[in-house]
C-alpha cells in the first residue's frame, strides 16, 4: 500500500530527520537546502522589501530569517503538525514577527490579497495537479506581489 505525501512528511518530521537538514551545519546532506536558500535570497534582494510574507509548506520556518532580512512579517503554513511544532520552538522567544499554522495549501486560512510575497519552495512539486494550491496562492497574493 503506497504511503500518502502528508503521512510521509509527518513521519520524517517526527523523526526530526528534515529539521536537522534545514537547521544543521552545511554538509553534503544539506547542500541543496543551503544553496537554494541563498539563490532565493539573491533573487529577492533585488526586489525590495516585503511587509507580509507567506511561506506555504514552510517546514520548520527555514525561510523566516530571509523574510526578516527583507523587512517582512512572516507567516508559515505546513500540513505537518510536527514541523510546525518544531518551527514554533525554533523561533520561540526571539521576538521575531512570525506566525506558524498547521494548514493545507489548497485552502489557505487568509483573506484575499493579503501577502506581498508568497514562497512555495519545495512544495508544488508534490502535487499531481498543482492548480488548486496555485489558485490559493494567487488568491492571497496582492496584485503586483511576488511568487
């Protein structure tokens, strides 16, 4: 019996397998996480500031630091309750403007036109048909916002 994507991610999160890759030192296992983060940072540096940033499929909040650097308030959504718990623990007591919610990208719990930047990195490729999550992203992204 094949395992569904959400169950798979939840199991990896509970094992803290992926959190260690996101948050640990740079080595061969985490190379893609670090290089991808730096590439995204370089692209966004040229775009200016983003007062409200949504990270769909946020994991443990790997892109929160980038949002802070870009001058934004960070909102992270992930369907894994274990990853969200780790994200909250990671940023607890930092005084950083971030909020983490357990939720699905196909039904984002935000109003229309709410965000200046939406990140969906390492997220969309897990959908057979990404139309529903892309429609939700479009709905919550402000006109002229960046995806």
